[in-house]
C-alpha cells in the first residue's frame, strides 16, 4: 500500500528507451531531416487513432513549418477544445498554402489536372460533417484549402466569430450542409 513514507513504485521503461528521448514530459527538441519525416508520419497515425496530444507533440517536434503540419496541429487543438489556437494555426496554414511556390505548399496534384469524383461522392461530401482526417503534403491544393477553411469555420463558430463563418460558407457557395447548419445556429 503506497503512503508518503512508501511511495508507489514507478514503472520502468526498457533501458533502450527513456522519456526524454521519446519527447514525453516535454523533453525532446524539434528535429529535422529523416527524423522529422518519421515524426510527421507518427503524428498522422496518432490523428487516425484520436490520440490528439501525442499527434500534436509529434508535429511540434517535427520542426516542419508547412500547411499540412499547421493544419494537423490545428486539428489536434480543435479536437481538445483549444479553438483560439486552432483558428490561429488554420490562418497560418491558409497563408502558407497560398504562399510563394516551394514554401509551405502542399505539393500534391495541381487542381486543374485532376478529375472530379463522381457526383454521388460530391453529394455525400456536401451533406457530411467535416472529416477529422490529417492533411498530407500530397493533398491537391483545392482539397487542402477546403479542409483548412471548413475547420476554420467551425473554430470561428466556437469563438463567436460569426462573420468569418458566413464568409467561408459564402466562399464555398453554401454547398456544405454542416456550414449551413452553423449559420442556422447563428441566426437563431
């Protein structure tokens, strides 16, 4: 039985792993190169599992400053209710996405060269909630911008920045049902 005089034994990690090296408890510094890519990939995996703090930490440590990393960090912030930080990072991601070529861009397929999905998929997308999926560097520009703006509208809604929600919904031609539902909530 643990007591002040007899503290609970601490679990020990295998000798080849320590918390500082793993970055747990905030001990790891940002990393560049191949490790940066591995951290980004690990962050994507953690998003897919809903492990928001672990994902955020991987993206932070990856030392990448591009639109996909900022979006993924913003998604992590949004999912834990840190809407102000999510909104701020989404604004940065949008600016980088539309920035100077080679600096922060998604390097995916240019929008004009790709095919539109079948109408059934486009209708489903318009009627569905925003997917909580990671943004990858290979994502086509228009798809990346759509994910960024749809999440930014939701963050703006939580921050009572209703004009931003209206502006984003109008920018999409009011085609996304979940944004229209936010506008109905605003207008009540």
